[in-house]
C-alpha cells in the first residue's frame, strides 16, 4: 500500500528552532565575554577594577549559562514530545494502513489537488495497470486515461473519450454510487464522496455475483412468464402466430394448425412468414386483392380480413405490428358467426317487411281515427255552439212553465194537487239549474265568455259569500268561517265569485259535521285563497274525477248536486290563468287552493257585481 500523507508536526518544530536559536546566541555572548576579559587591561592598572570586572563577568556568565541550561532542557523535552508524536503518528498510519488493506472493497483517497495519496491492493486488483503509478501520486485524470488506454472497462472500449468525460463528471460530483462493467466480465460499484479537506474518497465494490444473480432471477422470471404466456396461448380458441423482425416464427399455439387445416407434417412450412403464405395458398387457393397474410410495415394500423377455406369455413385473419418490428397474426373460425349474422339479417329483413305492413295498417287506422276525432270535434263544437246560442230559446218554455206553476200556486187547491204542484216546481228548478250549468260550460268551451280582469277588493266577494251561505251552513249544523282579509286581487269579479261560490257550495254539501272556512294570505306577489272543509276527504285515485262533468262522490243524504260545479271551476280558473290545486286527506277533509296575482287597492266598476244575488249552482 502507498501512504504519502504528511501527518502533522505542528508545535514542537517551531519551539525547537526557537530554543536552538537562543542557545546559539547565549554561546556567542559567553564566548565574547570571556574573550573580552582575557584581552582587556586596566587602563589605570588598577587590580581592584580588574577584580570587580571579573566578578561582574562571572555573574553574567552564570546567568547566561543558567538560561542556556533551561533552553537545553526545554529542547530535550520538545525532542521527547516530537519523538513520541512521531511514534504515535507511525502507529496510527500503520493501523490505518492495516485497516484499509483488510477491506475487501477497493479504496482510493485523493487530496484537494485530486492526486491519489492512498489506495489498497483491492483497488489495484480492479485496475492492475495502476501498480506502476501508485508511488508517483498520480492525478485522477492520469488514472482514468491509463484505464481507458488499457480497455479495462466496457465503456472505454466502446467510446474512450465519452467514457473519460462521464467518469470525470461523476468523480467531480461525488454524490452517490454507479456501476461499471469491466472487460474481464466483472462488475464494480463505485461510491464516491467528498472529504472535509476538499478531497475525494472512493469505495470500489465487486458486485459481479449480485449482477449474475439478478440475471439468473430475470431469466427465471422470463422463463416463467414465457410458460404462462404459452399456456395462455394454448387455452384460447384463436390460432396465434408470432413472427419476429426477421419474419421467423417465435411463438404459436395448438389452435393454429387446426384453424388453418394443416397437418403436423406441414408445421415446419409455417416457421417463416413466406412459408406460411405459400402453404396457405397451396391448401386454399390464391389470396384475393385484400391480401390477408401480407407483412405489415412498422407502425401500420391493425388489419382485419376474411379468408374463405376450401371446406367452406370463413377464417378471420387479424394482423398487428410489434414494437421490435415483428408481427402477430391471429386466425379465428367465424363461420358460425357469419352464418348467424346472415340468418339475423334475413330475419331483420322479414321483420322489417312485417313492420312496414303493420305501420301502413296503423297509418290507415290512425287516419280513420283522426277523421272520426275531427268529426267528433266538429259535432261537439256544433253542439256547444248550439247550446250556447240557443240557451235563451231553451229557457223560454221552462220559464213559461214556472210561471204557470207560480200562477197555480196562488189558487186554493186540494192538498194532493198542492203537493204535486210543489214537486213540479222543484223539478222545474232542478231543470233550470242543470240547464244554467250546461249553458255556462258550453259558453266556456266555445270561448263565448271574455274575462274582464281588474283590481278587486277580495273582502267584497267574501262578504257576499258569507251572507249567501250562512243560512245553508247553519241548517246543516256547520260552522262557516269567512273572515275579512283586506287584500286586493287581479281577476274577473263575476267569474271569481262563481268559482268561490261553487267550491263553498260543494264543501257544505259533502261536509256532515265540523266547519267550512275560507282563508287568504299574501305570499310574494300572489294572493293564496284556501277553502277548507272537514268532510270525508277524497282518495288520491279520485281527485281528478271530481273535476269531470256529472261526477259525484258518495255523499250524505242531502239534496244531490248535478256534478258540474267543479268542472265549471276548473274551466274558469284555466280561462283566468289562476292556479288551482286540491289537497285532501281521507277522513280529515279537503282543501282547494287558488293562487291569484295581487293588485293595488283601487276602485273597479265591476266590484258591485260581487254583491249581486247568487245564481244557480250545479
């Protein structure tokens, strides 16, 4: 191992040099003093002066000698420390050398100038060509140039310059590990890090066995995957043939020969793509213009074609390119599918013909229905127009009959005749009520009524209803609640009164006990009027029926209505554009909710009509 690191001699060197300089000066001073004493004479010849000088000189010599002895003592101590430090440094260097040599991994240390100052034999084992350079402290660049020149690594054999540039860059970063392949088959992992002094330390680990184990594992996994792939291919019904970029067969399954009607002896003929084309043309004739077996260029889209065999079967041929330039071909017998498709097409055609005939028949029936509907609508309009126009003429005989009954009522008649006369009067009243309701419905249907909307004081109408229905409610034992509201609405005063009149009359008729009430409140820009009763309620399935003509629910024993009131209510609300809703709970009662637009308080010429005498109700 090479060890050229300068392990420090810090402190002792400078102290030793200083002590030596002091000894040199003291020795020089001592010699000068002795020489002066020997050569000096007493100018005056005085013996005492010479004696005094000798004593002074002796004192100085003694002081200098003492200082010299102290310096020599310190020098000896410093030499002893230096020798001990050298021994410790040598021992540490030997221990470091032994530790580095004991490593199974290669070790190399570079200083701040990127010169190699230490390496071990394991490092030289990777790069034997560096043995002659280790004593010269080569730079890292010199080392990799020698390695590249020897072709020691695979990378340097392929492109020396690029390998050198890459190796220098990795060495400069020294931020991790990378793996290099040696030309002798070994693999070395190089881990480099920077030292605190700006140098670089590298660890070189032989990972050949690890790479070999990885290769064995990959080979085993590949073999297992190949076995799974082959098993998968053998289980599918399609014939599969995989050709590589050289157009040689590299994978297939057992369905291939069966699908193409080839024998085992003919299998060797399909080992190449050209052989596949040749034997298939020989067995089933030349290909058509679609050329279902033609080789596809790299990147071409998948192609599907049909090939009819001599035995009548139809084979679907699919071709797809592979990333490596090869091609995959699949062969599927689609004879049954084609036949089923043809049968389905025939059935579709037959069913289409049947449907077209049915459509024509339905169109004829529809035309007849439209004609009948048109005739019915014309007849209904004629009937409605007739009733609306002839209402006055129809009521004239009825009014005359009522006059006759009234005239007879003023006479003195027997009781039995009086009873018959009263029944005739009741019957005439019922007929008049029924005709009035029918006339109103006819006028609504015929559009003979034009609403005259305006601002209406709702309390005027409610007051009239309170006066009108209070006696009827009292006779039925019901509580009638119609409070004032102070609200104004936008509507036709006569038609709105008619709507509320019919709803309240209907509620009193069907309520046996409890109450009938009207409440109104302002919600946003609308006034919502709710007419509630505590009657039997209406089941959900019958809530639409109550708005039809001549529909009456099972009620009490009171005088039955005509079944036209709610029908008139719905038609009138529709004409006025007022929303009408029915909410009901069986056994608890019903609520009719009417939503009208609010109006600013004002004076309408038609308001007084709200207080007019009540008309007949259906």
